[in-house]
C-alpha cells in the first residue's frame, strides 16, 4: 500500500521478497483503481483472496499443496509482524 515495512528474512531471499512486495503493491493499486471504496484492510484482504484463488487454481501448484501451505504460513507470520508494527506506530 505504498508503505515500507521491515520484514526479517534471509539475505538470499531479499530480492524475492522485494519482488513479491512490488507485485502485491501493484495488485492493491489495481484494486483501488477499479473504484472499490474499501478501507485499506479490506483491499488487502480482497487482493490476498484473489491471489490465493489464482494460485490454488493453477494446476502446477496443485501437486505441491504442502509447499504452498508452508509458504502461506510463512507469509501469514510476516503479515502478522507487519500489522503489529503498524499498530505500534
């Protein structure tokens, strides 16, 4: 949402995480441009839901459900940390 967050990750994952954040930011901005008058939290949830739907609908990932589940868990932890940082500031 055009904000920067500190997220702990291994140095070799930094580029991937930055690319993921840019991708997510682009999707959020697309949702906002569509005119949905939603608060930031709802926009983020709708974008996350759409991305999860796309990911799970992709046949290539169906065979790797456990890997996806693990990644979603990791992302959830990072989101929780970022949301806690927002609440503190």
